[in-house]
C-alpha cells in the first residue's frame, strides 16, 4: 500500500500537454471506462484517492475526486467539495478518465479543456483508499491515511450522476458499540488461593495487557471499536481497518453478537510486546499503524473475554460467565481467524495455580499483568488480581522538557483520582514518539487513566521512582 502511494507521489512533475492527450491528463480517446469490479469479500484492494481542487474557467471552483488503480484515475467533479461530516451527501458527476500521473499535478492549465484561473489546480488531500466494493453502480471505499478512517459510499443515480455519501460510523449509526467498560472488583495476589475451585464455579484467565475494544458482528464484516468515545467528529475510534477485517465475511450464525476483548501485539516469537507499543500503533492512522506492524515484524491479536450481546442482539452483560463463555467459544470457532482467540484459561485448581504463577513469575508469553477470576454460575463483576508493580494513576499536567526535549514532553504530573490534586510526576519510560504524542494531546488527556510502574507508594500518595507504561483504555 505505501509503495503504491510513493510511486504515485514521485510522478508529481507531470507534462500537461502531449500529442496523445485530448487535454492535460485526459487521453485522446476521452473514455469513461467501466469501473473495475472489486468483490465485497476477499483480499484487500488499495487505490490512491485524491481530492484535487480545480478553479476552472469553464466549470468554476470545484473539487475533482479521483480513484486511481495505478493505470488510470477514475474521476468525478464534486461542486460542493468532499463531504466531511458523517451522513452528509453531495452530487458527484463522472468525468473522463484521467491518467494515473495527473492525480499528482498541481499548477495552472493555460489552455483547452479544464483551463484554469485563480489558484489553478492543487491537491486538497491524497492517500491510500481501501476499496471495500466496486462496480458500475456502487463504490465503497475508506481513507485509511486518516487517524480515524473516513468511509464513503458512491451510488450511481443514472448517467454520469453519482451520489457521494460520507458513511463513517458514529454512535448514532452504531448504538451497539459500548461507550464504557464494566468495573472489576480487585483483590490482592495474596488472596488468590481462596478463589481456587473446580470449573463449575470459577474460571481463571490471563489478564491481557492490551487496549480495550469491542468486536461486533452486526454488519456484513466484523467491526472493531475502542470503548472510549472519540473527541473527533465521528465520536468513535475505529480499528476495523487496522485489524484488516473490513473484507472478512461475518458468519450468519454470529449476527448480532458483540464481544469485548483486548487488542494487543506479539513479536515473531509470540511474546506480547509492551502496551505502549500497541498504543502508538492504535493512535496512528490504519495505514501508518499497519506499516509499523510490518516494520517491527509484529502481529495484532484480540483476546475476547466478555459478551455484550448474544445472537440477534440479545443483551448479555448481566449473564453468568459460563453462558458468555459458550458464546465466546462460538465466536472463535465460527470466525476461524487465528488473530481472534480466547485468553489462556484454567478451570481446575492445579491449572489455575500454574497459570497464576507463570504470570506472576513473568514466564508467560501473553502477559505479566495478572489474572481475572470469573464466576461461572452467577452474574456479577469478575475479580481482577494484578501484580503491584503496575499502578493506575490519572494524568494531571504535562511539563515541557528542556534542552533536547524542548518542544516536547519532559514529564507529567499525576493524581490518584480523575479530578484530584497532583501528587507526583513521571519523567521516564517514554520513547520519542510517545513524548511527542502526549505533548501534542496534553489538553485532552487530563483525567485519563495512566499505568505506571513502581514498587512502592509513599504516605503522601506519590510513588517511588515511577516510570510510564501506557495510557489505559
């Protein structure tokens, strides 16, 4: 995907006139060729999307939308501009196919069809577009270079007239997506033995240290969202395209199911990487996130552990975990995707103790954070047992660094409650990209939960020698 984009961008110096062209960028045959068919399910297909501003003598000020398959750029004129608000729709009029190279042109066209005035031609936006479906009557594509990917559907109305609709999901169009996550009870590791029972009463699972997401099967393809509302216009944080699930078919038997999970990453040896690495990937656009995964030889995974709704949308939040487990097994079994799995689980006292000890002693590949004890035969909050080098605090104030860290984060102050007073500061544990991201977003991070590492808490509430680990979703 990135190579295709770079190939296009290298062609920015375009010859705007030629013997074989009807007009700059338009071949002499002036064709509006058939839209190549892209099936709804199957391997991903990536085109290059360009929104090209055009102040034309003949047509006035408008935007040209181009989708290039690397050979030609299928083109539409959009007088009102690309719709940016979910639900907004505008008219797009099909134009002659343009050359692949012309989609990177900026400048003036001094004569002929498309002759410019004023600003001429300029690029408003350009990047990879994941084609979800395409034919002569309908095109669905997603702009994966945006941090929260924008989705569009184009529907032919007749002749050259198409309707361009911003179909990016929002809380209104996806009411099934939970906007919070349940609270767990907490217990000290020293209390673990009292929860050891046979599998008819409790089960113990590894507590994966990832980002909390929900995985839903209400639509044609599975969708993945963070539970935390976005402050962006869409109101949702969409990780479907980061996971590459947009072209996977939802099995009919899973329709209406939505489960909770932890999105995390493993290295080439199958060992979970630190959560801060995953946070960096998820805070990028799907394009950049997938490039990071590829460059660092990682694999993304979702460990599913709880159920929001069962088949046909039946509410399941208050059900015993034994009932939920049957649905989780069904999801994993029917989906047949190695990236979606159940956490490590133990149901006998001996197995539960071995799992607990492997995590406590940092011998478990999946996590070193702790375990969760689930009640198989009754509803109620599960019990979370975490090893105490991980501490949860709340982001309070960002402090700019000095010297080589001038203009980025030096440290941040933390509180013990979302709105409490600052009790200490953290200045280590960050890499350069994390320092930059926290500093850039400092205004919106206040009150957000942060996981730090420390072996001791002072009477003042501050922690001894704390180091940053990750923001907790």
